[in-house]
C-alpha cells in the first residue's frame, strides 16, 4: 500500500491539487485514505477518456460548491484535451437541470481556471 507522501504526490502530479481531506484522513484513518485512492486508481485505466473523467469530477465538485476541486479538475480536463466549448456546454446542461447558481458560483471559477490553462497551452504552442 502507498504511504501518505506517495498519495499526496499522486494528487499533485495527476491533477495539481492537494486535497484538503488527505492530511486529516492520513492522521486519523489512513486505511480510508488508501481505500479512496484505490477507488480513484481503478478508474485511471477505465473505459472513459481522461478528459471525460475530469469533466465529470469538475461538474460534481461544482454541484457541491467545492471550488478548489472543480478548478483543479477543469484544468486537468483541459490538459487532457477537453475544449472550452465542451466545458461550457457541460455547465449549460447543469444549468438546465440544477439552475443558474452552480454556474454563477463554482462554475465560473472552474471555467476561468480552465481559460487560464488553455491560454497558457496556446502560448506555449505558439512559442514552439
């Protein structure tokens, strides 16, 4: 099983995020943290493309008003090839089903983070 540092490195490398629950679970329920990571790893080589998985995480975090996670997953989705149009379309679907508040709160923050990453990627590609 992985130790705490390996688990944190997974999050930092995979989605450039330090989840707020990781240290707490590591201190008081390390088996729970390991179990959570096993679930996460089980989908890494699953049937959905990475951009789709990250989009789903973005939307779910947005529905829970979890800004840091939504932003991290939106950036990871862009890195995996999701377009800005696909991201915004997903939020339009959420708006239809759940109302405008999800978009106005966490959704806008996630989209702005994705825009910044998209711009960085475009600038890097132009400079090559």
